[in-house]
């Protein structure tokens, strides 16, 4: 049982690591913020982080992240998919492909935990006559 909890925890850590930044936190807005607020937050952050104005080496990457977050949160359909499924949902909808790595991990976690559970259940003493 403890092993199953450990496997599930590792799976959740892996999923959260793969998701990347939360776009709402990146733009400093809430989930129910209107698109006008998202645009205003993007303008403010893009002025601070634009590579022409900010010569910090990490500014280019931060600007790309902010631009990506704005592209998703300013589009109603992409925002709806992001709210439902996260960044993977937006990628799947945009490219109309299946994320094979994610499906493989889901498959492995499910069948590994099921197999371990079945094995543990067979270790009990027989109660029949």
C-alpha cells in the first residue's frame, strides 16, 4: 500500500514538473479575470521584459513565457482548454495529436499499481475448505 502511495506521489510530481509555469501567476491575474485585464497585465510585463529594453540575460526567456501565457489566456477557446486540461490540453487541441509520453506514463502507473494490488491480494491465507 505504501508503495502505491509512493508511485502516485512520484507520478504527480512528474506531472507538475512537466506542466511548467502557471500562466495566471505569470501574468499576475486570476482565473476569472476578463481579457481586458489580461491584456493590460501583458502590456505591463512586456514593457518590463522586452529584450530591447531589458538587457538582463534571462529577460528573453521570461518575455517568451509571458508572450506564450498571453497567447493562451487572450484566446477564449485556448483559455477554456487551458482551464480544463492545462498546457497539455492546449497542445493537443492546437496540434490535434495525442501526447504519447503522457499516455504511456498513465498506462504504466495504472497497470503497475493494479498488478501490485492484485499480487498483494493473492498473498493472503486461503480461507476455503
